[in-house]
């Protein structure tokens, strides 16, 4: 059974180079995941891959069944998760195409089911979330990026917004005052749910554009798609360096 799961975000609906062995349809107590789990080997390492937005990129961020996705990956045997997220750059050095490995997150989402601990409880459960990402795995990504010569930023704060619309300049200004370096729509509740399942979860953020008011004009999908091409190529290279270290 796979020990490592990779969740693909916008720009990564399939994992090029994955030698697929089988696809598994999972049914969960929380509804249906975004699609079948894709099992295979990448860079000689057994992995399970799941595109967060579905294979055709049809599920918007606020409609992703995060509980079903994480539960299914855990049930499939994964204990480590590398989540790939397309984000906007808030801080000036968060440039398009650059990879970022955030170490903190602020949740601005609303009306998303964000916990497994809500019904049939014998006691109220509180989960520590002081450090939202698995530091050991995060450091492995940082080392892998350095070894591969990838342009990457070692830390930052991810601001998770509701979507699917992009943000206003005023909203980004507020987020910057709050200490956010990145803005995205899929970081929460995914990270918190992974913690509730005791999964070693890390975010590999790919900057697809400068956030509202940080670039020269309006944000276009053409700009985002173009920047994600180089960014996702860097993700693939990074995984080739990191995954062999996770074998065993």
C-alpha cells in the first residue's frame, strides 16, 4: 500500500512520469472524493495521486470534498501527503513560477465542513495546530529544491480564501497586514483535516500570479496558465529529488 500521497491542484490534474498500476474508486463516510485514486510508481517510489479539482478540473475550491479526499488517501495507506497548491504572490519576492514551502496558514474561508470531530463524539476533541505543516517533510522539500537548483522560498504564511472569485486589492492589503505572503483557495480545511487524521502533510505552493494590486494590471487566466507551466515542471523535478528519500 502506498505510504505517500500527492494531491494535485490547479495545473496538476495528472502526474507526468507516473507509472500507473491501478485506479481505485473509493467510497467514504463523508461522500465521494474528487475522483479515483491513481496508484503507481514515480521516480521508483510507490505513490497515490489524487487531483483535488477532479481529472477534468471541474470542482471549484469551495466545493471540493476535503474530508472525503483526505479520508480516502489515509484509508489507502498514505501517511505522508505532499499537497500542490497554485497561489498568488502577496509579498514582492513571491514571484510567478516560484515554489514556496509555507510554514504557517491563516484561514479566511467560511461555510466549509472543516472537521471530522462533530458528531457521535464521546468527548469534545481539540487538535493542536500550532505548526500546521509537517516540519520533517517540509525540510525534505527545502533540501530537494536546493539540490535541484530550483528557485524556491523556504517559508511563508498562506492565506486561504473562499473563492472561486479572486480577491480585491483591499482584501489583499488586509491579508498583507495580517502577515500573509501567499493567497490561495485550497489550503484550508485540507491542512487541518490532515492533522486530525495524523497525516504528515506539507504544502508545495506554486506562485501562478501576483495577487490583486501587486502586478501591473488585472489578473488573467492566460497569465496564470502560462506561469503554472514552468512552476509545475519545477514540481516534477522536485519530486524526482525528494521521493527516493521517502522509500522504505
